C-alpha cells in the first residue's frame, strides 16, 4: 500500500465534493447589461446588511518533492472542511470543498483557482489541504484519486487566516502515511486571503479581449508560444495573487481568446486596484521565458480599450519588449434565472412512473398505485400533479411526454423499461399535467406490474430529447426536467451512473421522487449532495443535475408548496450552470412583440388536491 493508498482509505467515506469551480478564471460567465462607467456600477452597491462574511483563499506551493519520482510534478490541491460539534470534538467526516487546476511541470505552482468559504466567527472551522501529483489527465475534477500520487497535506483553522495581519499563512506539508504523525517536510503551502464583499458590483463581470504585437522572440529558432497571466495585488499590497491564465497561442502577434472574469475575482470591486500582466513564452520543461510585463488596473484597461492606445510591455530592466493591446474591457452584470425565463427560455416536463411489482397490485388498498377515489388519488398521481403544477407554468405548448418502466402489457410479453403511458409508442406526449395524470391512470389499468427497476433507458430517452434542445440552444432555449417516480432501489446502478455522467453536459435535470418507505440509499448516492457524481472509471459529471426527495416519510410533501420549495429549489442553479458552461445569454423578446394569453386555467384546477390518503 502506497502513501496515497493509505490516505485514500482514510477518507474514502468523504463525500465526493463538488469542485469550487472558478468560472471567472476560465471565462465561463455571461454578460447582459452594459455599464459604461465605474460610477454607474458603484450606484449598484447594496446596504452593508446584505453583505456576507465570506473569505476567498488563494493557494501557492513551494518546493514540492516526491521521493518516488525524479524531476518535476504536476500538482493540484484538494480542500476539505469539517464541522466541529457542540462538545468541541470533530463532527462527521472530512468533506471535499473544491480542487484547484493542475499545473504541469512545476514544483512551486501558483494556482489560479481559488476557494471561497463562508467565515463563521462563532465556529471552529478546520481545513485540510491535500496536494496530489496528477498521474493522468489534465482536469483535476475528472481524476480518480486512487490513481494519483500523494505529495503531502496540511491542516489549520480558518480562523488562523482571519487573525493574520499579513493576510498570508505558510504551512509545511507532511507526507506521512499516518495522518497524525510527522515524517518530514515535502514542501509548503502559502495561503493568501481577503474578505469578499458580496454586492451587485462585485457580482458583475468584465469581458477582456487582449492581443500583443512586436513581441521580442527569445527562441533561437524564432518560435514563440506566448500566453499571459494576470495577477491582482493583495489587499495589503505586499504581494500578488494570480487570477487568470490564458491559453497558449503561436507567433509574436498573438490574439488570445476572450476572457470573462468576475469583478470580485479580478479586483474585488476596486477598479483602481493594481493588476500585473505577464506575457510569457511557453517551454515544455516548465521554465517559461518572460517576454514582458505591465502594471495596469481595470480602470486603465477600460480607458485603453476606448482610446486604442496600447500598454507597453517591458522586461525586468524596464526596456520595451512589445505592446499589449486592449481590444475590449467591458463591465456588465450577470444574467439572472428570471432574465432567462422572461426572455423565453422554456422548462419542459417529462415524467416516468414505476410499474414494478414491489408497488403492490393496484386493486390492493396497500398498493402505492391504489386510488381510493378521484378525491383521494394514489401517491404517484399526487406527486405528478405537485411537481407538474409548477413546471407547467414555464412551458408554452404544455405537451409533456409520460413514460412508465418495469411493467409488461401481458404475461406473454417482455418487460418494458421505457413505455409510453398513453400506449402510443413513439408519441408519448399528452396535454398538460391533467393529461399525464389521465394517461397514468389508464396505464395502471392496462399494464401488469413486473420488474426489475432500470433507470438507464429513461435517462437515455430524456438525453436524446435534450440533445435536440442542445443543438438549437442559441435560437430556442429550452431545458428539460425528467421526473422519475419510484418506490425503492434500482437494479442497474452502474449503468445509470454512467449515463448520468455521460449526459451531464446536456440541458436537463433529473428529479427522483421516492414513494413509500423503502430503502432509498441508491437515490441518495445519485443525488451526490456536496459533490459531483463519478462513474466507476473515475469520470466525473460536468455538473450536479440530479435531485432526490423522499415523499413517503412526510405526506405534507405532496402539497405543491412543499414540493416546489424542497424539490425545485436547486433547479435554477442547475439551469444557470448549463447556460454558463455553454456561454448562453438570455434571448431578447421575440420580434419585440407583446404576447397575450387568451385563457388562464382557474387556479383551483392547477393546484394539486390535498392528500387524504391513508397509505402512510
């Protein structure tokens, strides 16, 4: 057992944490409204009561070594947090909070990705940072920990950072297999931090388009592979934090891809805060050559973009070595979920109902499919109406596909794992939530309950529809919500996880509603709360788009208000994550026309009936 194997065994119970992705550093945020001046942004400040005590922590390492390999490493960091109970003892497992990017061929890396943490004065907040050498791949969030090389770890309290006047903390690493023992230093980590002010100003973003000209090529063959780093000065002015790294281009007249950085990340709302831009020539051995540097600020970048005047790049001796041209430096606010909805983004509803034998014969009053009367529908129908009543409001044509799984038409026919509730094969769409409820009740009378429970066919069917939405995402924004209603464990867990991970880039979310009092441990795992779902091969989902809730334990959850609050609360964030990942902006109102609704269904007909069921 290697050093990292021992570590991995100790933390195998940790939740697989969602990386605190720095969208700003990689340019995945989205402008809408343009603000021409700094003053215009400053007018957006909110009251101090609206601010959150939040800390942004930047990480760098020095002199990382590995006794098992020679040369340089490809390091990345993983941050864990842990709760402290009322007794003062640690409460629960270490939970992954996030990961940095991988930096290749570098024993003293300065990471761009930062960690944002809520600071609670009244609590002890232990932090553990583990440093790993990536043995494969280029995205730390997709790596299987067990295949990486453990370089060391460090532990400290968040309050250790908060109480430092220098706003910088250096912690030595240990590489011991026994996490509580000391067996020598493998390097050190340095953390810098500052408080994040959460206002509409710092929630805005800056779109940068930069190019360089007349770079002084140092390569003896005349080749040049330039990239640039942007650093901001630390809050006390004693150092710098890297906030952006561009891609590598070619030639001495490069134009880099557009970059979108949050104002909070770039300058934390201070438009005059010093920024350092380094232009470097990439070398395979990691010893990148500095081509030139310039000190500027966001306000200066905006001025240069308007005037067209270049910034002069200089070497360490102050001699001019080229020009940095600012083609764009535009500050905009970020679009909101409501802006997407108001501009025409539709939420499409798809439902799948469990027809396995474990539900019990529909004629049995103990069955989960039993409906005592129209006034006392089955738990499945209650759930369909509850979730559908909310999503129906955001779909224009209100045509919803309804499916069943785990049932068979007759004893002589095979089990079907994705059949149309209305019995029309390739035409499963019905009109509105009422149509789904009616089709479901007809299917209960028509189908025989069987099994096993397979989710993969349902997910693949939804993914095919979402793929069509994804293909026309720039002209017709739609987002699919697959709602699976089931009564217990599933029988194709591995293939289901693989399907979810494989399709996580598509515009759809998966809601799983547990009906009854069965064991829903599998559903909890698919939810992957606090992290990203990972397949057996170690590949991680691009985003968390699965949500699970158990209705059987609490009948009140059948009511639409509880459903909308508890099940749908993550949906806006899931939709926004998709939009950001695909650089999609809210569409403007079609043709500027006003649209009127000729008839609105009475509210009493749109709300689900209150449960009077005695099943639970």
